[in-house]
């Protein structure tokens, strides 16, 4: 599901499979800083030479998920855009923000790396498998800020999960773990508190784009099957 992908947009661990190890998977670039690039490392863990090419996709978000479209200009550059890696070797590539116009709000991109093994004499009759990897790049300026209103949000509960919508009115992305959540039941005076640190250490952190409403889904197992009517988000101290 698309909202699961959004939850992974801040996961920075490397992706490892039989062919390539790629990392970091998430990068943040400031468009108005002196350093407007970030390095991705690709290691070939397979026994075959790998042919890799990169394509930059712009991510566009809405309430239910996202869409991805190829970047046609030169605002985001990956160099080298294509390369060959021998078994056991590594290749570094740079992701460079080259946009000239000031950004009205933060943007997000997916650098899609496609790898296919180059057949050798012994493996010429084997099937070449194309594998795709996604490296996420978030771009923002120093002036951009997130703005999550600290007003009670209505909760919808099903048998297995709690669902609510968070509206980011600001110009910069954020994530759920940047906030402490207080869940309340109108019949009870004591709130149930889920800290941002607890969320950050779980698999339920969620990316919240700028100028977007984002659906949040949390399993009821986190709340010992308690019933709630509303939730309030309070920013964590830096």
C-alpha cells in the first residue's frame, strides 16, 4: 500500500539483497546551503558484474498516497547516471540539487537504481534479473518549517487499528516521531501518551509532506485495546 511506502521515507538503513547493497537510502539536502549534494554508495555483493542506471522521479503526495513522475529538467542530477560494478567492488554516486529558483516548499524525489547482471561465459545461459532500488532525497531550504496544528483530531477506530488525518500546513515535510501524541477518551480524564521517541523506535513512523493531509494508521496493539475519541500532537523538544 502507498501509505506503507510513505512510512519508509525516513528509514535510512541500507538496502541489501543478493545483488547490490545500497545506502544510505534517505538523504536530506538544503537548497540554499553551500553543500547541495549527497553521496550514495553501491556495493556489488553478487558473483556477476552489475550494470546500473539511475532515473530521478519527482514524488507528488496527496491524502491517500503519492504518485511518481520522471524529472524532465536538471533540478536534480545523479552522477554518474549509469555505471558498471565488478563483483566485490563499490561505486559512489552523487545526488546533486541544481535547481536555481527558490523553493516555495520542500520537495521529495526518488532516485530509482535499476541493476541487471552482465552475463559471462559461465552464466551466459542464466536468466538476467532486473532489480530496482529506491533512494529517497528530500530537498528544503532553511526558511521552510513544518506546521502541525496542536488541535484535537478526531479518531476513527476499527477492530485492529486507529486511524486519523494529520494536516501539515507548513512549507516543510516532517514525520510523526517529531511529535508526542496524546490520546483521549471523553469519558476518561487521563490521556494515553505515545511519545515521539517510542514512534521513532517502532516501525510505525510516518512521513508527512508539506501542504498535505496525511492518513496515519496505528495498530491497536500499541494501546492495549483502549478506546479513544481524539488525539493531539505536540512538537518534541529538539
